[in-house]
């Protein structure tokens, strides 16, 4: 393929992606969000964390070493950080980092 074709395709895809992301802000800038949207916006971090908890626990072997201890520690740390700081990104990042350290370095 020619370089100009690839550059053009990337440019068109970039513009269309940007347009689809900015379109709701253009069309709905003067409207007040509905109660459902406000509810989702307010509770989305907690919803994501609940999904991550279920995902973390789906393949745990409770009867084999390390008995799910790294997962439980990660969940407790994420919960405590979220309760204290109310920052989902901090909670998820720190708990994931701790979990990975526990699994890879400490409980091998």
C-alpha cells in the first residue's frame, strides 16, 4: 500500500473517532442530564470496583496455597483506600500493584 493511502486512512479514522467522542458534548451541552445519567455518573467507580472484585475471585483456588490470601488482601486494601480517599483510580492502582507484588514476589 502507498504511504499516502495509509496516512489518509489514519487521518480519517482519527477525525471520525474524535467527532464521535465530542458529538454528545456539542448536541447536549445545554441540556441537564437525566436522573439515570447522574446516578450512573455518581456510582460508576463503585460499580467498576465491584466488577473487579468478582473478576479477581472467579478463579481463586480456596483449597490450595495461597488460599486466596493475595486476592482478599487486595480487595480489603482497595476498599479501605476507597473509603478513606474516595479516589477510585488510587484504590484500584494501589490494590492491583499490591496484589501483583504479593503474587509475583512474596507468595510464590
